[in-house]
């Protein structure tokens, strides 16, 4: 048994020495390559920015728009992300308060190239409720005999559907609310 432990210790020590030696040789090899071919290194050191960055996906572009507007996508309707043009610019069209709006965003840099959002599109009436509030109230109101007291209330939205879940009266409830239809869809 002692011989096996001794052999394992020697094996581990030998592997660690080999690993350490391999790590030291790697930088030396790179340094030799640099001295032998400085032109190749210069060419690979300076890739252009557009070659190294991938275009953003449509979800990321929509997030940029609504972060700039300081609004949730739940307030918008008919969101369309158009294909990128030759410069990588993507037009995103949508409606706010039934008013047509648009943004043009560079899909590589995330820069807002231009935007068209009329002032009446972002006006919110004083008595307006958020889509989340409407979803929760509609879900709770659909339960026969509900009189308040729900616990563990959670609401999350994905692609215009708000999932509302909560506990009440010893039971767990989950509902799905379509923001565009303004009603429960379960």
C-alpha cells in the first residue's frame, strides 16, 4: 500500500513538472515567432473593429430602443425589426399610443443613428395603469370569491405575454395575459 502511494506521489510530481515546463516553453515559442516574422504579427494585431464584433440580434436592438425611450416594450405594438442595410443599420418600427414610431440603430456599435418618435406617442394618460398591473388585477379578478390576500405575487413578460403567478387560499395560481389583446389567454 505504501508503495502505491509513493508511486502516485512520484507520478503527480512528474506531471506537475511536465506541466510547468510546457507553460514556460510556450512564451519562448511565441517570442521566436515574433522575431522571425514581424510583418505577420503586425497584420494580426490590428483587426478592424467590424471584423471582431458580431452584429447584435433583434432582441438587443429592441432593448436599446426602449431603454432610450425609458419605456417597457409592453407599451408598444407592432414591433418590426427590419433587415440590416449595407452599413449594418437596422430600422425598428413600432406603434406607441397608435402613433407610428421608428429608430435606426447600427447593429455593430449599438449607436442610435436616428429616431422618429412624435411627442404624442409617449404621452401617458394620468389614469393609465401599467400592463403588469392590468395583468395581475385581471388574473386575481378571474378567481371566484377572491377578496384579496394573495402572496408570492410574481409577474414576468416574454414576447408580449405576461405570466402572473401567486398563492392564495392555500393554492398556487398561474395565468398568462396577452398585452396586445388586453386579456387572459389561458
